[in-house]
């Protein structure tokens, strides 16, 4: 069977028959991508307004990233960490200088990186903080999304993610998001080693906290000598209009600790998704020596973590962000997008609320979470040439590649407006 020969119905039927039903995709079968566009197997062109959950910030098939990947793949793909390789050290130097940390622990998926940060925080707590053996506690936020491993779903309050996957891993306490009083009370307890938090909760519907929440949360953690762990897997790498969401309004590419008025430096930083431009699984955990050095040989690792292809791809992906000023573009276009969506909310009752930062935005549909309205709107958007996806039932997340131009954005806004208008009339 040749590539591109399947019809939409045939491709969907194959997935439904032979694949586990752990996702509920829109009924579109994508075959090719370039920049902000994707094409289905019949050749229809769409604007991508999801960016593979912000993994494709640099746009689909960015030539610099693809070239880096293919050239390295032809030379050396994998050694495991049983040996040194010629690309890893170069990458480690690049990324640690880019984000201004002493060391990086390379992994593959976002969930692996979160698990790494959890292990790192617990070990640091036992060996450097004097936490009682087997008593380490990590504080998390309600409505979090950090992945779907057994440990991670243990501290999720998403019923679908948790139900029938127990027994659950102990050692976590969940508090309300964007609630400094709850955080202050939680970290004052004995044996608390860290607070793990998303600067903006993407999967929860782009739940954006108060402007000073992250800065004050870090200060509370510092006061109680508790590690502050920022999960920037979805929000990082320029998505929110700055290099990291914790950067606030800073648009620099690295050395953000110099921007004291806007930057909240986490003790542990978790990255993934756009770290590779969506071309290859790459994730990373960054921390300074005092924290990272508690990990010794044999205590944590991954066969593919730090492989030569991943190293080459990540360097190229980060360089694209800097060279093409994607953080600045995300900030500028994000402001335009939210302003237009707010006009839409003023005009149509079906749009209840607009929120976000940079090009990570969400529109709350004025219907119940168990309704199909948001899904139906996304299907209609698909027919009109734009791909987005609902989350939590009645929220539509809009997150296009950061290489989008203003002209392209205005075309997308016109599609969204006309689609919403058609539902208002129903």
C-alpha cells in the first residue's frame, strides 16, 4: 500500500480496528504538513490551530529541524548512555546556557520528564533537606495535567485519567490552583519537598492564574525551603509570548534571571514538546548542581534519553525560536487574537469567555461540559479549513504554530467568526 493512497474512511477504519481506542480524534486524516498548514489524504488544506498540543511551535517540517534530524540520522542515531556520543555534550552545553541552569537530564517524553523531576525532588529532599525516610510529599494543583503514567494520574483529579488505574502512588497533596493561601498552608507541613505546577494549565482549558501568582508562589516555596518545579512542557519554548511562561513579559532567549522584575526562576524546569519542534521525542529536566548532583550512576536513565538525533534536533529547534523571534511573534499575534475573540464574545452569546497568553488561548463555549456544542463547532471549523480541539467538554483551545503571520491569523479569525455565527443562528 503506497503512502497517501488511503481514503479518509479507510484510514479511520484501520485505526479503529487495529489501534487502542485511547483517543477521540476529529474525523480528519492528516497526510502532510508545512509551516502552519496541514493537508489530509484527499489533499484538502487546513490551518493547524492545535500544533500537536504546542509541540509544533516552529511549524510543521521546519527545514532547519528536519535537516538536523536527517543528517544526524544518517551519521549516528543511538548509542545508549553506555558510551559518550559526539552530540550530547554539545547539546547539554547549549540548552543549559540557553535557559541558564547548571545541568540538564535528557529524557524523551513529557511524562518521563515529570517522573524525573519527581524522583529528583524526592532524592534531594531525603539527602539535602533532612526529610524523614519514605515521607517526602510533593504539592500539586487541582486540575493539573502532567501526563498519564501511573504515578502522575495518582495526583490527578480527572476522573477519566484515574478511574480503575489504582492503587495510586502516595506522596502527593493537591491544592486549589491560583490560591496562595492554600499553597502557604500546604508547604508549611513537615516533609514537603516541592511544589509542582504548570504556569498556565493548558489541558484544563488554558486556565491562566493571576499575573503575580507564579512569582509569589515561588517566593512562598523559597521561604519554606521547598523546591519550586515548573512544568513548562506545553507552555514553554515561546508559546505564551516569552521563552517560558514563568518569564512573565520577558521575551529574551536565555539568561532570564537578569530580568528580575518579570522572571521567576524555578528550582527545577521541565521541558518537552516544542523542544524538538515536534520532529522527534525530546524532553529535559534542568536544575543547578546542588539539586542535580544527587542523581548518581544507575539511579535514573533512559536508553534513548540524550541520543544523538535528539541532541541535534533540540539544538536546531531552540535556534529557530531565537533566530525567528517566535516569542515576540506569539506575543504580538496573541494580543490580536484575544482582542478579536473578545469582540466575538461581545457579539455572540455562545462565546462565554476568552482567556490565554501569547498564542495559547481558549474560548469557553456557553454550554454545559457534557454538551456536544464545542465538539460540533470544532467539526464545523474543520469543514471550514481550520483544525482545533475541545477540552473539558465546553472549551476550545486555540494554539497555532508560532511561525504564523498576521495575514494568516486574520484569515483564521474570519473562519472562526463565521463558524461561530452559524451556530448562533441555530
